[in-house]
């Protein structure tokens, strides 16, 4: 008994780590911001929806990934810390069960309080989470579809929030979502550059392994630029969001001429990217507060 409990705690800690706690806010914030700005009230749906996209959603997204990427992750020096758990095979099944059991109750509630629009987008969101890493589908190994699917992981929580709030579609809302989608594609593409070596060794295809490190970095910078420009065509105060693209462009720019051989060195920029998300999130919150009081 005394030996079992410490191992159980370690296993639980590994399962939690697989959900990437440092990135929880990236999916919870879009839902909460979209729903709260639309309804302008704090209710049970806001609380439970935010909790869902904060933890269970990320456990499903990253836990499934860590289970089915175990073989290739063994050769990836980034795994085993904040950038992804290296889950022992003996807890793979437990991780999948944990993802299912934590997701289902929240999904039942969100379906119960929603309608056709939110059902569709919630289904798209959950499908994208599963399809990215699950066997047979493995969208993460389909170049360009990998970045598209990854971006949906972060954009669809916002759309679900808008749909649950029964928010009418506006031109500004569409542009903001398009900009967010471009940002998500850029983020995934840039993140894939550092894994070109391990991915090729593991036989995993990605946008970066196909077009190469240099082209991928340049594509990411172009997408971030387009996202920023798009925000200039929104109604006040959303155009202030255009500035949020600048730190990401500056962070990636030194790698404009990176080669496949030196692609692993972009991990330094990726770690800064993780920190930038918190900085950008703070600025986005300030813009949302300004929108709230306007």
C-alpha cells in the first residue's frame, strides 16, 4: 500500500502534466471572452464552459496526443516537461479514460443548454481534438491540415461561446475569428519547425517536414502579419488587436533564414512564444475591458 500511493500520485501528476497546464488559458480564454462579452453576465454556462475548455478539453487534446505519439516522443528532447509529458505506456489507457470521463459530463451540459449552432461547433471542436492525434485519422501527419486542425483547437471554443450566447454574426466578429484562425495556423507551423529532426526520424509528416524550416518560418510570419492587418478592418476598439501580432513576428524574425539542420534551435523562440501568449493575453484582456465599457 505504501508503495502504491506514491506511484499513483506520480501517475496522476503525469496525466495532469500531459494536459499542458501552462497552455490551459489558450483555450479557456477565447470561450470566456466570447461568451462574457456577448451575454455580459456571469452564469453557470460561463463557469462550466470555461472550466471545460480550461482542463478537460486540454487533457483530451494533449493527452490523446501524448499516448499515440509515445514512440516518436522518445526521440524528442522537448518531451518530459512543460512542452509535453512522456507518458509511460502503463498509464496510456488511464490517460484516455481520464480524458473521456472528464469531458463527457461537461459536454452533456453544454449540449443541454445549447442549440443546433452550438452543437455543430462543439462537435467540430471535439472532432478536431480527436482527429489530430487518434490512429487512422492522424491529421497531425497531414501537412497543412495539421496547422488547420491545430488552429481550430483554439478558435472553436470562441465560436462555441458565441453560439451558446446566441450572438448574431457581425462583420467585426467574423474578421476577429479569421485573424485568430490565421494566428493559430502560424503558431502551429512555427512550433513544428523545432521538431523537423525528430519528426523525420519518426516518419511523421508535418507542414514543416514537407516545405522545410525556412519556408515554414516565413509562412508563419506571413500569417501573423495577415492576422494583424485583418484586425485593422474591425470596429473600435478591436483594431488595437493588430499590435498583438508584432511580438510574435519579432520573436520569429531572427529565424527567417533558418535551415533544416539548425531547426531545433528555434526551440528558444518557441519557449518565448509560450511566454508571449501570457503577455498578449493580458493586452487582449485590456482591449476587451475597453470594449466592455465603450
